C-alpha cells in the first residue's frame, strides 16, 4: 500500500525535489534579485498548478481563475493588515474585523476557503456549461469580481492600493506552499474524482452513458482549484506587501494561462515546466528592456517587448507544439491518462 502511494506520488515528489534543488542553488549561488525572481515564479506556480487542477482535468479553459486569487488576497488583507490602516482604507468592514489580529497562517486558510466557497456558489451554475460557453462565462466572472472589488470602496479601498501587509512570504515559504499544491494536484489527478473528470474531458457523452455525473465532478475540481489559486493570490499580496485590484486582472490572467499552455494543459509537470519557461523568457525580455551595456553603449529594446515577446512565444507553441512542451507526459511516467 505504501509503495503504491509512493508510486502515485512519484511525479509530484520528483518535481518538488527539482524545485528544492533550484531554490538551494539560487539561495547560495544567486543574487538577491534572482532569489526574488524565483520566489515570484513559485508564487505564480501555485496559481498555475491550481488552474491545472480544473483546466487540465476538465478540458475547460478558464479565463476567470485570477478572480479567486483576488478574493483570497483581499480576505487575508482584511485579517492581517494593521488595524489602523484598516480603519482608514476599509472603514466598511465589521467592527470585529477592523480590530481582529489573525495569524497569517489562519488568515491564509480562511482566505482560501472564502475563495473556494465563492467558487462553489458560482460553480453550481457555470459548471453546467461546456466548451466555449463555459470559458466565456468564467471570463465574465472575472469582470464581475473585478468590478465589485473596484467599486466596493469602504471594504477594498476601491482603485487605491492597500499597503502594510505583513511581508512573510520568502523563497522557502513559497517553496513549501507550491510543494503542498503539487502534492494536492497529484493526489486529485490519481483519485477516482480526477479519473472520472478526465473521462468527461475525453468523451462527455460516453462518460455520461457510463454513469459519470458531469456537474458534481467538475464542481469538485473547480472548488479545489479555487482554493489553491486563492492561496496563490494570498502569497502574492504578502510577497509584495501591497494590494490593488488591477494586480489581479488581464495581465496576470494572460501570464498564468500562457504558463499553463506553454508547459502543457493536460500535465501537472507541464504546469511547473511552463511556469519556469515563461519566467525565464520574461526575465530575458525585461533585461532587454532595461538595456545591455556593450563597450560603453547601452542598447535597450523598446518598452512593451515583454508582452510582444511572450505573445510570440505563445503563438509559436500553439502553432508548432499545441500540446505544450511536456504534452500529456508526467515526470517519471510515460503518459497521463
């Protein structure tokens, strides 16, 4: 039984060991800038892994998951931002919450659960849809969440930025959380729930004929995915120390989806590899924007080259390798079922 569990978890454990080695190398061989970049990469990886729990198993591309990151991040800020700031920026919060002093761990758990609860409520309706209809509905959900948070002035500070969040997220905290996320995603994929959901992805009519109930299976993955992405949003806020609604908007949606597509939509290994690959591309393009010194002359690429370059990379992947860099394969396994 134990060996069977270890065999099931071998892809996840291999990915975690690889990320640990990368973190150790960055810590002892890299600069503070490299450590910061890797930390942000691991935070984004939590969101991408969370998205893959739903997208990879259901086959439904979601443009709305960053809304769960926003919900989780603000829920944590309501509990951990210093009380004086809360009274200034968020006077509409309940009195007990204005003076609450919740530990960062429990604030993260509660924030993730709030994102999951919201996912459960909206998922009951949206998960009845399939294909393009579901993707458009999820994009609309992101617009709804963004509009509410942008105009809920007394609770979210509206379009202003929230400052004063505890800066507890470092390289090791991000590594720990992404490791747990990878294990959760792997356990779900290999569970009966994951197998049933992938059956609906491959042939929904046949899965229904075999007795698989599509709505409950999609809803389970959607809620679990919302929780993990919500945790990723919480880490992001406490890494930067500030929150703004525009942080969780189309830019972040495009980047996280690009990471998933580049690596491979149907593979957990692809989610990890895609996040690392896109981060490397972004950093190279960012360095080109800032300029490279050659014999006393500074050569800088035009501003916006990051977005253009990433778009071209994504386009090339879609044309020449639509299954992503990893495809359906998992680390240590020949192919994902």
